[in-house]
């Protein structure tokens, strides 16, 4: 299952910077890079006159090898490295979403399990 992770940034520039940081964090782990196949993308259309779309989402593949618990651990670990721990939203393809703004792995895992990603 492909899920999308978005970051609650103060503006487009901050949102994109935080998503790039999360992407880099996930890419730095060889197993996560291979199993979750994290990819940056844009949901919203580019603003007229802009050079391209603003990156506003990170897609992650979940399966038996990289599951909700793995994603929760990755997200909570990454948030702990940020000076301002942003709120993350994880969205399923059907639009169901949960926000992760807790600092504990158990809370993040419980939220992701509520999405049916366990």
C-alpha cells in the first residue's frame, strides 16, 4: 500500500525543506530505501508563473517488510531530530488520514494502526 506523508510547515518553503529532510533521513537507511521506496512529489498544482510545483508530499510503500511499526519508528525518530517538531499527516489512498504530533513511538504506532496500516 502506498501512503502519503505531509508536513505542517509555516509556508511552502519550510514544508518542502522538512519533506526533503525526511526523505533524506529515510534514504540514509539502506533497508528503508529499498523496502519503502520513499519518493518526493507534489499534490497541488504549481502556482502560475512558478518554475515548477512545490514539493508537498512524500510517498512511502508499506508492506510486510516495511509496515506501520517501521514507518512509525522512522517518523518519530526523524521528528526528534528537528528543532521544531512538525506535525505529520499520513494519508491512505482512500483519503483516510491521521496526524502525528506525539513524541512517543507507541502513540505514533497506535495512530497508524487506526489507519489500518498494521
